[in-house]
């Protein structure tokens, strides 16, 4: 997999397979870490909820509905993406 990152401070080409468990911060930025948040349905003690995660896997918030999770993400100027 080739990933090319270009900006004023960085111009690097990765020509080897990328292990997603050991992805660099530069690669995460390329994948939209500051632009995308992921919504994943989860079971809690009170029932179904929707977990909001950054691209690096950090849980950012928990919402009672998918619509509210998406609204929270949009309010923070990011794009919501569902995880199945």
C-alpha cells in the first residue's frame, strides 16, 4: 500500500504495507483524524448507545441515539462515519 502525504512540513511516501495497529500520527492525519469521527453502536448497562471515536480509536463521547451522535460530530466540524 502506498500512502503519500504532502504538506509544507512533510513529503513522505510509504511503500510498505501499513499495519493499522501501528499506524503513525502522520498516517492518521492523512486518513482524516482531524476531520472524521466514527460512530459505533454499543451495548451499555442501560441498553443500546452510540460511541463516538476518533480515527485513532480513542472514545470521544457516548450518545443515546445515532442521530445525536452525528449531530455532536457535525457540531464539532467533523464528518460522521458509521462503523459496522
